[in-house]
C-alpha cells in the first residue's frame, strides 16, 4: 500500500530539488509541468503539478515517520547539504509523544517534518516547543 499525494507547485524545478532531497529519491517521471516520485520507504506516490496558483491550508503540515534517530540525522544531513533551511528538535514532546525531528519547508511553503517517536507521553507538548511547526522565522518559514 502507498499513499498518493498530488501537490501544486509554482516552481517545479525547485520543488523537484526539495523533494529529491527530502525523500532521498529521484523522480520516476519528470516533464516540464509534472513530476512523479515513487518511493517504497516511505510508501509514497508524490505527484507535483506546475501551477500558477498555489493555495495552502493555514494549519497543514506533512510528515515522514522514520524508525530511528539515525534516520532523522541522515535527513538533517541531506537537507543541510542541499542548503535547505532546517529546524531540529531533539527529544521534544509534541502530540503526546517524545520525538526527535527535523523541519523544513518546500518552495511553496509547505512544512515537512521527518521524525521518530522515542516514547509515548501523557502530555501534548512543552511550552517551549514549536510543536507542529507553530514557530516561524522572520520570512514566515517554519525553519
């Protein structure tokens, strides 16, 4: 089973570069106005459509759950090596779980997290944490 997402993007070239880094994968198909990523880990079909108008939901964010902090560290290394902004949270409580994660933002402003759950908690979040991409930098990005 795979999840299918179809996202509009104003800049297909920049979005392909972002998702190539985030997913550590090359597109299976790429044309002037369309790209398709097919990955097994995570099980995902991600279609990108070039569009003049991109509208984002104000509270939406996306995530990839990985099995270990090492996998989060690898994502951090890929994102930073590509010059993408990141926000790293180590052993922070968010959404009733202690997690280690990295946030980054795609070219259209979608917030993405790569995270692992270290343990379940009875607490939603810490007051000092930017849980679920609430914190934004001066440019409005989450990182």
